[in-house]
C-alpha cells in the first residue's frame, strides 16, 4: 500500500538523518583532535600526543560503525518494503483470481436461469462451488494484507452467497432434485426474484474486484 510504504520510507529517512548527525559529531571530534594533535606536534609534547591515540581510535571506530549502520539500515528497510509490497501483490492476485472465478460462476447461473435449457446439476454444483470459493476468501493469510474496507466488503457478501445456495435448493426441489433434469426457460414469474438476487451478487462481486484491483495498482 502506498501510504504504508511511504511511512516506511519516512522512517528510513529519519533514521538516516539521526545516523548522519552521529557522523557529523564524530567528524567534528576528529577535526578537534587533529587540530590539537598538530598543536602538540608544534610544541613537541610527544607524551600528550601519544595520549590522544585512544580517543582518536575510538572516534574512528564510531565513524566506521555509523557509516556501516547507515548502509545496512538503508538496505534492510528497502528490502523490507519491497518484500512487503510483493506479498501484497501476491495476495491480491490470488484474491482477484478467486473473485473472477466467482463472477464467472454467478454470471453462468444468471444465464442458465434466464435462458433455461441447462441441466439442473450445473446450478447445484455451481452453487456449492460458489459457497466454497467464498469461504476461501476468509483465509487468514489474506486478512494480513487486505485493508479493512476490502474485508468489510467480503463479509457483507455472506448473506447474498448463502442466500443464493438456499434459493438454488428451492429450484432443485421444484424440478424434483434430479441432476439430469433440464431447466425450463424462465417464464418471468417464478424466477424473477432469484435472477434479481443473482444480479445483486454479481454487482457486489464486481465492486469487490475493483477494490482489490485498485489495491494492487497502488503497490505495483
């Protein structure tokens, strides 16, 4: 997500700024020691000059550590941000594939009920598969990366999905529950409500797909 990645980069910038401040302080200390060392050489105070070695060594070590830490921090933060973005893309692609499958199955059911001339088993099996596909959207892995708005939309679909299964069971009961029975053409009376229910679910799935697609586009 763009905002999350941006926040991560802002944190990186702040951390780099803090480490840069440490480097400047160490460089200032080294400059002071160098100036003092030149003065000691000028006055030939060799004993005091030797005494500066521990402080100079510590300052050089601190400068080296600060520079190394800056490079490691920069690398790790960028790797972390890219890995997180790749995880989001992977999850969104998987989610979009499942939603697309749901959309295709729902559209087929709508056509089958509107036009008829399809075996009943095509509806009953489709309804069962739709319910299973929908339940797969509750996978914990998806919830780690999808934003709350998408999760809310997924949850709001539960009534339409499970209601569709119930309605299809009603159609199967009317046709005697025989899978090989052919669905007659719609007479615009007994299936109008069912087709409207399917159209509503189709619209909701289209909206969900658009949400997930928008999420992917902000990361890629």
